[in-house]
C-alpha cells in the first residue's frame, strides 16, 4: 500500500508522463524538501519510478507492476 503522497506522485506521472524532479518537488509544496526527496527515494527503491534523461526527469517504471 502506498502512502497518500506516493499515490499523488504516481498519479501525476501516469497523467503527464515524465516530469522534471524539481517540478515534482514543487508539487509536493506542503512537505519539507527532505520529506519530498524521501518520498521520491522510496518510490525509486520500490521500483515504481525511475530516472529518465540522466536523472533530470522522473518517470514511471513500466518494468514493474504498480500496486494500488
């Protein structure tokens, strides 16, 4: 089960495609930057998102199924 903020990131990436990491951090405006980076790090560790374009963008990792 994903946390609410993790679900938001997955939803944004599935709707809009790959987004710049800085934009995702700004979209998580209600969280401290360290917490927002931890959300991204956890999603990467769970292989739900991946770096695109040398790490500037983040996108969904279609190689692994998305659990809801």
